[in-house]
C-alpha cells in the first residue's frame, strides 16, 4: 500500500482523497484493516490529529468502520449508503411534491421496461393479485390506495434490480407521507379508480407480453395523468 506525503493546507481532505483512491483502485478492499493512526501519520508525514480527522470523515462517508481497540476497516458497500441520505434529502427538500413526481416518472418508466424484459411467472401472479384487489376495492366502494401502491411495487420487483427496488420504496414511502391527502382526494373522484385500474391492466398486459416499448409508453402516460391530477388537487 503506497501513501504519499501530504503537502496541502487541508491535510485531512488529502488523506481522505488518498484512501478513496486506494479503495477505487482495489488496493484496499472491504474488510481490509488500515494502518494504525500512528503508522498513517508517519507514512503520510502529518500529525495524528489530521489522521483522526480524516478517519472520522471517512467513517461519516460510510467508507470505513472504526472499531475501538481494533482499528479502522474498509466497509462493505451497502445499498443503505445510497438510500438513507436520499431519504433524508426527500424529507427536508422544500420543493418536494414536484420533484418526487418527476423522479418517480423517470424511475417507473425505466422499471416498466426492465419488468417487461425480466418478469417471471411469480411476478405476473403478484401483479394479477393486486389488480384483483383494486377491482374488489372499487366494488366495495373503497379508495384502494394500498392496492395501487402494491401494483407498482410488484412491477418494480419484476424489474429484478435490488437497488432500483430500494429507491422505489423510498420514493413510495415519501409519497405516502407527503401526498396522502392529494392521492386520496384523487382516488375519491368519480371514475378515477376505474380509469386507473384499466391503465394498470394495460401496463400489466404489456409486461406479460414482454413488450418493452409499450410498457414504458403506458407507464409514462399513466404517471403523466396522475401527476396532472395531483397538481390540480394541490391547487384547490
């Protein structure tokens, strides 16, 4: 493991850069133990205080785990390292409703295309079950919000991409928290639930037929109409 002497005013940042470069190049791998604080300071020609500051920054970034008495270890990459900061950003973002709807449209159109390519019989059964649940909700005079969410979740599962699924879950959970009243108002509008059910059925048929372009087109049109309806309800 080669380390360069540090010659910069922001010493700890240079240390962070070097460690990240070593991880990126593969010189340091998940589970590897870094040199001790004293050894790092001697190799880098910096103070131990600068090393401690750099290690704290690397730990905050999720790059290392610091175990008291054992040292610092390169952390195994985790989806949570991407998802959790995104979830926090969504919660504090001021222009939240518009941005969530835009991001959802981008992600779900892509998910629909992947689902059409990768869906298996189990995925199709899950989507069929949510469509039946939506139909029963309509017959019982219920809003049917949960079945709607489950259809989109089942479709995201069919895309067979764990990171995409986690991102979709984060977006979905944030929508539940921030747009619940708007969505319930939309779903309570006469004729809307029936229309959404038919749109979902069309998306399902395209996924079942493995028609990627059609699945993406129908999902885009579906979300575009939902987005416009939500904007209208938010203006009232």
